[in-house]
């Protein structure tokens, strides 16, 4: 029996769909951006042309079209598609999908593609269930993730998949998408809308490559000036103020337990090490805005002060210590000023890793078993009575040059090699004098013994 109201229900459902959903590409040819994958010679395009698409891991930020690509790949290949979210699907459901895929392949030769969104949320045991089927080709897995798959996904599964980076759209591609939305039948093609170029450009730029965010902003802009979709042909006008008011503040893409955390702190440290205060301040701001623990940032600044600056600027470690102490005392938001000052100091300080290299070299020598016995003249006074052959210890304060001739290691080893940066450059000459004095003393001792 025909449902007389079904057409009306469909219209209502379509009207409720967001613009980003309505305008989702219906073929690979409609996909904007991703030329490195779908352009001439692109890896994914080659796979599609050859109709050989194995398991894929699509890695990229939100709103770049990972889900859309997965759906279009399945359609292009005529494969059966199973779509699940890794955070919600369990092992029994995965086993059910694998069994059905095996039957389908045996019955009519049709392959199954399992699309797993947020695959980084899949537990190791859940990922292991897929391994055998993926390896023998019983199912093609397409996983989508915002995390680095080389860290977030089972290594065995990653090694059996092709990892594809899905990149944010550039500004021109987003503008093309917005212009398409204004005229497309599934967009605002049936509406009377006029949008200024600067309004479109603002939305494109503010969306930061996120197509979904750009389309959502355009929909807010259009519906705020023409909510009913037309009023006798008079065009609704979307100008720059309307555009600015229609796109909200972007969410900071930052997972404190994942890539956002590690990648951003890495960029922060490397910016200070590379003497770029502007980059260091930007990454610091991103971490603070995302809610990173300021004490964690202070600890990393303190490590850098010794590891990458050291004796080139001995005040750096004092600044780092003071910053850490103040962060503990005053907290946020005021601590942002303290951290900013410390970060700028580190970025502008002369750089040397000589301190770090010295301790790492010495630790390596000790670990490898090349340990030295304490020279007899350095043993404690309490033991000297049991070692009458030990020469008396002579304090450097008793020597005319304030150095003396004591050899404190007993052998010639060089661990600390000062750089020519900052104060270390001034210390090199003095250190060479100290070492030469001790070498000469050692040579004199050898001559006397012979």
C-alpha cells in the first residue's frame, strides 16, 4: 500500500539536513582539493583506475573529506560498504561483518569495504580481529583518523594498509566550494542569494581548510538573512559583516593525550632551539588556549635551558627555574606572561648542547664498562690511613696559579667541548689552559717515574 505522506516526509528530512551533508560529493570527480591523491598520477587515482584498492588508512584533520572519500571509493568499485564508528562498535559486530563479507565474496564475488571512522579509538584486541581477514583480502578496511596512524593504530594493521594523508583544503578550493554551494541544486541554487566576494573569502580563510566548517558558516549566513529561501525574488545579501558574524571561533585541534599534545610541544621546543621567538610564542599560545597544563610547559622549558643552552647562557636555567616556581604560585591566566617571558628568553639565548653532550658521553662510557678507579690522592681522608701509598691531596687553593697539578680522573678523557656561542666562547680559552696544565703535570709525573 502506497504511503501518501512519504514524499512529504522525505522533503522534511532533506530540509533538516545540514548544507555540508546535502552538498557532499556524489562522485570522485566532484571532490575538491586532494590533488596529491586524485590528480594526474596521484596514488589513490591510480588505485581507482586499476580497480585495486586494498586497505587504506586516511589520516587528516576534521572536515577534509575522509568519510566522503571512503564512501565514494566503495561506490566507484561497486563494493558493499559497512560503515561503523570504532568508538562504538564491538568485537561481536566486527566478527559478524567479517563472516558476512566472506559469504558475499564466495556467493557472488562482491568485495566488502569496512569503513571505520576514528580507527585510533579501536582497541588493540579489536584491531587484531581484523588482521587475518585484511591480510588475505577477505575485506578491505578503510580507517579514518585524525591521529598519526603510525602511533595510534596497531603496527601490524598499519603495515598491511596504505596510509594516505588527506590534507586541509587551500583557500581557493574552499572558495570554489562555497561558490558551488550558492548555485548547486542541493545547496542554495533555488534561493535568491547574493554574496560579496570579500564575504566568501572571509569564510574560506577563517575555516582554515575545514570544508564542513565553511559550509556550516555559509548556511548560517544565508539563513540569517533569508530564512525561508526566497521572498518574491528579492536577493538576500551576504556581506562581510554577516560573514564575520556567521563563523564562530575555531576549536583548537589539540588532543592532550595524542598527536596534538606531542606534536605541538615538539614544535614549541624546536622553535626555541631554533631561536624563533615568534613561532615559540604561537605554539605556546596554542597549548595554553587548548588547556595544556602550564606546569608541563614550564618543565619542558627547564629541560631545554640545560639541554640546548647550557653554559652559552648560564642565566637560562635560572630563568627557567624562576618561571616554573612562579607558574606553581600564580597559576593561569597570569602564568601565560611568565611562560611567554621564559620562552622568549630561551629563543633569544645563544645555543649550545655541549653540556648535554658531555653528560651523555660520560654516561655512555660508564654504561659500557669503562669505569675508572678513584685516584688514590682523591680518596676520603678516613681511608688514607689504610692506603699509606696514597699521595697527599693538594687543594688547588694552595697552588700559585689556583689550579694545581692534581689529575681528577686519572686518565685523559674529554667529555665537555664548549661551543663558540655566548659565554661558552669566553670559557673555551680558560678550559684549554686548565686541561693543558693537567696534561703537563701528567707528563712530568711520567718522566719522574721513568
